[in-house]
C-alpha cells in the first residue's frame, strides 16, 4: 500500500498491489473499496485491465480467464476518506491538529473494514501474510504504522517538501488492523 496524504484537503492518493493465489480458474475477481474513492486504473502484468466499481466492490475482468497460480494486481485510486463521526465505533479517518497546530491523523476501521480507505479483499477470515505500507506526508510530520519502520527519507512531490516512511509488517494481519 503506497499513499500520499494531502492533509489540508483531507485527501489520499496512491496504489495498492495485491498479491493473491488463484485456486480455481476464474474470469472475474472481486475486491472491495468504498464508493467515495475514484479508481483511476488497475494493472495486471503491467497492462490496464477492465473493471467496474459498483456499491463498494471492484469487479476486475480477465478477458482470457485466469488459470491457477500466483498473481498480483495494482489498483490506483484517490479520494477523500469518510470522516469518523464517533471513532472508534463509527469508522473513518480522524483529522485533527495538535497543540502546535500540526496535522494529526488516525483511522478507525475495525467495524467497517479496511475498504473504507484502501482496496483489498475486505473479509474478516482473510489475512495478508505481510504488508508493506509507504506513506508521504509534509516533511515536518511522521507516519507511525504497524510493524517495523524500514525506511524514511526526505523527498519532493509536485514541488512540495515531503517525507516518505515505509513500514513493513512481516506476520499475518487482518486488513482492518493496518493503521496510521
């Protein structure tokens, strides 16, 4: 999962590469992402593939079918995540500022699922065997997430000074447990 945070506009933009093992021949794959996000494109073998984003589900169509095996897709998306009205019971992002007027962001999604902020197979019984999460924020801020911080560096995105953080979680984790 790779995200760029636009904190002033409460907006996220990025991509998620989903690795999966196909145990039967299929022509359609369903993943989940709330409808308030725009899916710009989905890549399969570095080529755009057809999809529909309907009712918080993304249906991905494999024209020639998909045989048994290990695959990955990369979903590019953007949008304003839902704001939590009563976190943690009501899922969404919590946007605020600290006593120094610095942005502060958190996410509560255990009840509503991870698809309120990132695309994936959002079912309680499925766990990713690992997750790598990279996030860019204004250079004066830090990103804290699950696992171990494996990398951070200053960078420039669209002329803005930012800082990139890469967190790696090397054990199975439910999607809704990934946090920021």
